């Protein structure tokens, strides 16, 4: 995929701004690699924000320029090597609202005063023990999600959760997993600086995390993603993330919005001085076959353990839309949980919980209670 050459591109965007100043975009890219034609229909959706903060965007219509010659070939169920023609529409899912982050940019007092930890702990996360608390199941949440009643119900059955901040606190016996959204090379504005300041202050105070992920979807643009080039991301990785390795921190890779159509990691890997330990991926597919294809691509290509930091049910063939059929969602949750749980290459997995993914998928409602989908996830993991 490093040899892919972008020869044509066309984009049609309709943006709708809701009360968290987030935007919803639709883009179309046409990519060819030698005699291989790739057609990528990209939809960026806001996920991981608190349900009550979301207003659904109006319907939009996007047409592919005639020069792109879109194919209606179904998405493959497994990664194929160059030389075989394919047409792929990839869903991009973004995460926490910057506004929600700023409101929780300072760690809770209990977290701030907790002892410094490191991956040297026998019960903590190490390169030989990547599954938090021995439980793969987790939650991709939002700032403050640990205070919701749904979290309390899930807590006995999950080992980790993320709120997209560098200093995610442990809560209800669940391990908080930190992430640096972007570095100084990010094109994002003020909120990104707040996140970076939180990270640098934490490290300066010698609060060494057991594991740290960086960065959030650098291959897509702000404000929903980090918006970084491979070279700027590599530079920030070398100065911010890589030094933690010497302190015992497990390093988690950037998570990419383009799923298995990514072309970011090739040049990024060439520019970094220290490799990552675990590959963070986002899975946005409508069924088990699609989810499996994304996991297999990343494991077969990069050979690292897989941390599914976000997954959601999305119909991405022949056009994009979040799943709205509860039966389809229930089947997807049960199937992928079973697959992730029994795949030795997957060390952790967590569902997205954001309203940008429609009204049926989110696990929590506006009051913080479990939805039907949330109860399905709870049922799938509670007897593991």
C-alpha cells in the first residue's frame, strides 16, 4: 500500500454544525495503484460525544463525478494483495467532542493524587500482558461517561475504557486508557493545545502511564480528527510518545480513520525511532465478515497485537449509513464480540458510543442509561 499513487480526487462536502460545533462531512476519493482501481466513499461521523449534545444532520446527497467510474462490487471479506481489482467504501468514525474534552481537561482530584504507576507493575499492562485486568471487553466512551449508570452496569464485565484524554482515570475497578489526540504537528486549534498541555504536565510530574496511545485518526482532518501528515506525526511520536518506552510504558499506535484503506503507516513507520507495541484500529462495518477483514489486514500487514479501540455497526455498501435495524445491530454485536474474544491476536475491544452513528447504535441514552444496544453488549460480555 505504500506504492499506491493518488491520481485523481473529487470531493463534495455538506457540513452541518450542531451545538458542539462539530461538522459532518462526505468526501469521495478515487485512488489507483498501477492497474488496481480503488474507489473510496468516505463519510466522517462524530462519535463518542455525550448523547444529549447531539443534533442529527439534515439529509445530504453526494454524487460521484463521472470520471471516477465507481464500481458496485461488494466489499471483500478479507484483504487481497495488489493486482486484484476491488471497490471499497470505508466509514470513518471520529470521537470525542472538543467541548466535552475541555470541560473535563483537568483530572479528578482522586486521580491527580494517585500514586505514580508504570508498566513494571506485576498486575498492570505490559508488552506481555496487554489485556487490562484480564478482560478484553471495554468501552469507547466520552469525558464523564464513567459517571453514568450504564457504566456502573458494564463495569464488572469490562477491563478498560477510554474517554479520549491523556489522563483517563480508573473508575469502578475499570482501567482508564489514555490517549494523546495529536501533537504540535496537528493542524487543530485551541482544544488540541489543551490536550497536549495536559499530556506534557502529566509526564513532567512523572505520572508515567502503563500504556499510551497516540494519535487519534491523524489521517483525517480537524476538528473531528488530529489532522497530521505522516512526517509530522512521526516527529511528534519521536518527541512525545517514544520517550515513554524507556520508562516502561506500552506504546499504542495511531488509530486510523481509513480502516484497511489506509496509506499512512508506511511513511509513518519510516520516520519513527521507536516502533509501537500494539496496533490500535477502528472497525466500522455491517457484519462479521467486514470486521474480520479489517482485523486481518492490520495483523497480517504490521504483525502487532490488535486493540480495537472503536467498533460500530455501519452499512458501508453500496453507500454509507449507520445501521438502524436493531436485529442487525444485535447480531453484529454478538458476532464480533465472539470473534474478538476468541481471536488470539485481539487483546482488547470496545464499542463506540456516539450519536454520530445514528439513534439505534449508541449504548447509552441521553440520561446515561443503557439502551437496547447497550443491553445487548452487556449480555454478550457478562458471561465471558
